[in-house]
C-alpha cells in the first residue's frame, strides 16, 4: 500500500549568522547549505513512498500537509523548534517520527513529542522502518548501528529547493579518532572513521553538479585525519573537477598543516576554504580538553593553510577550567596576529552525552537551562571555574565586539589578502565560471561587493579592503564572501542584543559593560 511522509528540517532555536532571518536581513533569503539528512532519508525510502521535503530555512512548515507521516530531524541547536513542530502536528492528529543527532544523544527529551523515535544512523534500519510505517504498525523506537557507508544512497536532491541554497553538501566519512572532551559528534558516529568509496562520492558530486551548485561542502567532521584516505579522495576529486568547475569547503584539524603534500593536493582538488577548530592559544586549556592535536605553534600552522591557498575560518572557545579573566585579551591578540578574518566565537558548553557533561555535572557546576551549543556566544551551561558568570558574559561580549569592530576586521582582511596563496605550488585553480552561476549565487556575490554600509567606519574599511583585493585579483571571490559573512555576523549580534560599539576597543573583562 502506498504511503507518504513530509520531512522537516527545522530552523535553529536562536539567531546565527546562517539563520534565515539573518540571511533575509542581508537581502538573501534562503539556506547557506543544502540539507543532507532529509535528502538522504528520502533516498532510503522505497519507490512507492511519496516524500516531500521542507527546509524551514527556505520555506515555512505546511501544517496542513496531507502526508501519512511527519518526519522531523535536527541537531541540538534545533531541539526547541523540533519539539514545537512535532507538537503542533500531533495536535492536528498527525503521526510524527523524530530522528537525527539530537534524538540519538538525548532520546528522553524527545520521546514525549513523537510517536516513533529513531536513534542512531538510519541506513541499516531503513527498510524495516519504512515497511512498518507503510503497514501502519511501527515500533515506538528504532535503534541503528554504524553502517558501512558503501551502502549509503545518493541523496534525493531532486526533491530539494536547490535554487535557494548557496552550497551543496556531500558527506565522505563519519566519525573522528580524536577524543576532545566537549565533542558530541564522536558519541553518536564513533571514533573509528568510516569512509564512502571514492566512486560513490563522485556520484554524489555528479548529482549536485546537475543542480548547478558552484560550491560544495564536504560535510566531514575531520576530512584530513587519515592522510592516505584523504589523498586518495583528493586525487579522485581533482580528476572529476577537470570537467566540473566547482569549489569545495570542508572541516579539518590543524595538524594537517604538517603535511605539505596534503595542502597542495587540497588546493589542486579545488578546496578553497577550511573550518578549523583552533579553540584557544592557552595550551593548558587544550590539554584539559584532550585536544592534543592542537598543541604546537597554532599561528604558524594557520598561516601555512592560507599561504597554500586555503582560506581559514577559525573556531574559538573561551571558558575552559584553565581560562582566567585574561583569556579574552589573549584570544584577541592571537586572532589579530593571524590571517583569519572570520571567527566563530563561543563559550565552552557541555553537550549531553559528552565526557565534559558528565564531569561538570559530577562536580555540581552544570547550569540547568543554559545553552548546550557553542553556536550561542553569550550563554553556556557551565559555571566557570576561574571567573564569575558576569566576567564571562562581559568578556565574551567585549571579545566579539572587538574582533568585529570595522578597523580590527579590516586589519585581518588585509593580512589575509597579503598572505593568501603565496606558497601555492601550481598556482591556484580557476574559479567558478560566472556563466554557470545561478541567480542566488550572483546575488550573494553582489551583496558582498556592495554589502550594506553600517556607518562611515565600515565604509572606510570596505574601501581599503577592496583597494587591496584589486591588487591581488585572486582574492576577490574570498573578499566578497567574507564581507557578506561579516555583515551577517554583525546583523546576528544586533538581533541578539550583543552588539555595542562602546565595547569594541578592548576585549578585557575587567571593565564594566
């Protein structure tokens, strides 16, 4: 008997720089990234199962949808929106299936809000799950294992609103061998990294290329951690890219800078930008968090990425037990010393199911009702050890305002423009052909070229940055993207009540806000 499902990817619970409201405020309604969970689950459904996808970053939820089943997925930063959507559908008499990372890590929080709870990875259980849903006799809970990714399907991008998403997404592996105390990813996908065959990755790239994505996010938690595997995949992507003008973004650990050949291969394969969890220049904090791969000269390693032609977006965290009130000044000085314009800044939080959560709860420093995600820079669920909550809050606000003050941001942009690609082996790969760009891509570039002036100081900063970029044209696409991101971050801070120009001169927490 045919059946149907309405799959929903909820909006975030709070404003982030990639939230729909921030994008709309910048003039670009839509999603930064195409959604992998819903499109992958749609590909696992039997052919006679009618699937409709709703990404709330792109379109509102249709609570009158006639589907037999409502599927809701999401991460910890979507948990409140997940339950609100599920509750409203159930109030209307619909049957709800919930899954995704948050369901795997915190099942007890979601059980009261759904008819069927799916924990773990879905590939191996999908046939049973959809068969039971078709028959109308599902179990209350399904538990998946850690499947061989050779059996993961090509996502159903044909069901997704690709024209309103800036980046496509391909996941080439799951898991990470590191043991960072605050990381919840390894709690549900494991520390043994599993890899998709190269041919399957290229098939997914073909599917995204058919929808004209000029940039694709390789959605691995650590793309380069297994060097031999990474190089094999990069060789395959480089061959594929000879006939497909696409650029790539991914996440790596900073120790990849120690492999010169790997950096060159990343650039040859069309990688243009990497996110690195730099976290902190405080070595005591890195040891405390068991992030040993970051020990060493962080500034030199970051510069290696940029010199080879890989723009870096850096993750910064404050509030480790080894951090005192001086950490905000230390983070600011470190950030201003490296060619990284864009930072994701957050207070340390303890996600459920992590060793950090267990440790903080055991010593009585868990703040109930606090944020459980690093995407919110002004909240945490941890009582700091070596500073007061007020020192943490004021220090965070000062650090964010200081780093994104126009003069400071402009200084980092100029450092990036000067450093970028200076050590490239074969020259940087050609950029995306403008003739193949979609309206949403052109719109984003135009917004970066003429991003809204928020005052004369921003106007002077933009003029200096563009003057420098014009002397190094290879940096122009990056400068456009970074200025657009800068405007998004500023808009996020303003919407969250976090922006205060009076705090932009010093990140020290010692002065009152």
